């Protein structure tokens, strides 16, 4: 007996070979994929399945992986507009200080995680205050999450000392060690908000526990100039000088890099999270993704927070990643379609050290997958499921979502939380949010 068999769907595995099945069959047992192949390849699996799901008219593919987000900032969606990053941040931080608590952070996290789950995201990397509450929310909605203590030199939202924050970050690492659904990390905000000795202390915590080290890097020209003025080095060279780069380091943005910095990232195996929506909306610039990919830099895809991009739509980021750089380079092959999909799937798994478990529909990997409705005007004809996924599909197409074989979205509705209750609480909080910057 297997737990679930899906038959009749188009299956886009997103594996290393780009395997797809026009009519396929996939079987799940104990939260893992035990078979995936063309129609008729499953033998007696279907007849012996506890649950059979007809996938006719649907596309099955891996859940998307969002490698940079500030989930609970959904509470501030649309609050601060038409400003570049530095003055924008000052206003956002004012609102956060006035509104955020463990309770409101959990509410904002529930809202953001609900949005992402309904949009086909199954794993997210989150940098925000009160990470324990974010984990609680992720478990209620049913997503996997990479989160951890935020390190910040100033008072920030919590008003704690940096020593207290570092201690809390280490405690978080220990509390979630070995979890299948939580990947612990240490999250210093950036080189311009965290002193070198505190960046090194945060990185040492991540190394001691084998966790992720994630920070913002080279997002704006002003940031690069600031760090060069302070330390005599660019942001990437500064991080490299401090010994903070490597395969378990995720750098969000990396918009302003020179050729040597790209080579440094490639040499160290550092992960880069590309956030095109946020970078465009805040007028930060366009990251040199084709050059990074050509040099062998590990690039994945993020949405950033809803306060900067106004939603958490990884499909929009995916489409931009596939199109924006073609136009910038005037080269139709700048980011190939298969590479674009990889940014949102296997590369995301690699960024958090989970490439052996997540990111593609391979036998033995976790059954984290989504089912898209193809019975839609923009979905037909579909000559190539890969092209459809990158350039035609969107969050409104997501019908079912499974994480570890557990269905967390069924017929476009969440199974673990009541969305109406979350929306009601957010509506009630909204006047306080607006007043926080009045």
C-alpha cells in the first residue's frame, strides 16, 4: 500500500535532466516520493493506493522555494511607497517598532504564509523579529521554513542588546536542530547595521550548529558607498575579508557587484538570493544574474517582504528572472527557461542545504509538490510544460499544495488554518498600522 497516487497529470519534475511526462503517475508514501514516471509505469501502485487523485487537466511540479522574505511585514503592505531603500527603511522601522510584538508577528506571519501557500510556495527563508512565532505560524499553515535570530546593532523592534540577540540566535539553533520542517539560521541584517565583530559572532554560531548564515548584501549603491567609506572595501570584499562567505551563506540581493566580486562569490560557493521585484520597485537596480550564473555563482529566487514588493508572488519573481535579464542584455538566451525554473526550485533547495530532499520530483525526495489548473484561457495550448510554468502560470492557477505528502491547500483553500479569521484580525489591526507613521 502507498498513501497517495496521482494519475493523468502532466508532470514537470524539475530534475537535473528536465524530465517531464505528458500523462504521468506519481506515488507518495510516508511523506516521500516513491515513484514518478509516464502513464502505465506505476504497475499496481494505483490499485493499492489509500488515496487516488485524478490529475487530468493539471500540471504537477515541485513546490516553489522562496529564499528571501520578511513574512510578517505583510502587516505593512503598501504603507510606504515611492522611496528608495534608505529613507524607506527609516519609515518602515518606525512602523515595526510601534506595531510588532510576538502576537502581531505571528498574525503577520500567518497572513504571509497563507498567501505563499495558496500561491504554491512550500519552503521559505524568513528574516524577521520573533522567529519562534513565525515557526508556530509556519507549522499551522504547513510550510517548511528557514528562520532564526535576527542580529542588529541598534535597538530595533525588540530593544535588546546585540549580546542578547546573539544568545537568542544560538538558543534558536539548538531548539530546532534536526527538524525536518525548520532549518535554523542566524540572520544578521546587513553590513551597514551590524559591526564586523558581531557579524563574525553570528557566523560562528551558524558554523557551530551547522546552520545557515543569511544577510542582505550590496542592495543599493548607497550601501556600497557607506561600507567602502567605513572599511575601505566593498560589501562583498568586506564579507570575504571577515571570512563570512561560503556554501551555507545566503546573500540577499547582490545588485551592485563588479567582476571580481562575482568571482569571489563563485570561488567561495556563496548562495545569492535574487529578488527582482523588490529591487525594481525600490529602484535599487538590476542584479547581474547572467554574469553570476556564467561564473558559477549559486543563484536562487526570493520575493523579499510584502512591504517592499507589495505581495509575496514568487511566480512574478520567476517570470521576471526569466525575462528581465534578456531585455537588459539584449540576449534572448541570457537566462534560459530551464535555468529560471531552477532558481525557484532546485537552487532554492541547494541554498538551504536541502538539495537531497527538496526542489524536484525525484524518487526519495520529500513529497513537496503543487498542482496547477490547466483548464484556463491562458494555459492552452500547452506545448511545453516548462515554458508554461515559467512564462504563463501564476499563483491563481494553484489548486492543490502538498508538503511532505500532507495536503495543505485543497481546491484553493487552506486546510490548516481559517483564512477568514486571519483576515479579520489583520483588518482590525490596520488602523493602528496606519497611525504608526501618521
